[in-house]
């Protein structure tokens, strides 16, 4: 299991596409798919791997755990999709759980109450730069935070 991180701006872009299915890219996947990206990949990033998405600190909050799902695929991305940064790989995620405050207020991140890095640190997960592996026993605790 992996912990992926990213900006609020890119998360919002993907969230709105997840909800509204407005781009040709999202329409290639079944409803319930959330598009994420990576600059580089390694052997941990592959189809079928369970992932958590963590939004980094932003103007509205300290950031926090946003969603959980399974990677449907890993493929090169031949176009610019997200507004911030250049992402070479597309990681479509079948969403299993998403923070309740996000689903209640998808267009107002100031109302989101996400499990913060402090909550994760209390569980023994320190948020580090880059891709992180999450132990199975920790993953179950993280999933429960998104209920």
C-alpha cells in the first residue's frame, strides 16, 4: 500500500472531473475513477496496488488524508491534464473511500476536515516527501479515518 501526495489545486481539478466527468481523459474510465499523476514511477506503482491520497498544506487547512482506492492502471500521459506541474504518468484510481467532508462540500475546501499529518503521526505515520509505503496494519487505521 502506498501514500501519494499532491497539491490542493491538482486534487480539486481531479475531484471536479471525478464528479462531473467533463474531460475526454476521465471518460475513458468507469464512473468512480479518480485521476492522479506521478512524475516518475518505480516497481511499487502498479495495477492493483492500494493507495491513499494526501493533500499537502494549503491556504485552507493543514492538508490531510483525502481518499483511498486501488490503482486501475499505470500509463504514460501524453498530454497536460493538471493545472499545476508536469506529470508524466497517469494513475487512475478506483475510489473506495473519500473523506466525508469532501463529498459534502466538494467545491469548498475551506469546509474540509481531513485527518491531518498530526493525526497520522499519532498513528505512527510520518509524512515524508515523495512516495511512501504503508504497512498493512497502518492502512486499516487510515481507512477507518476516512469513514
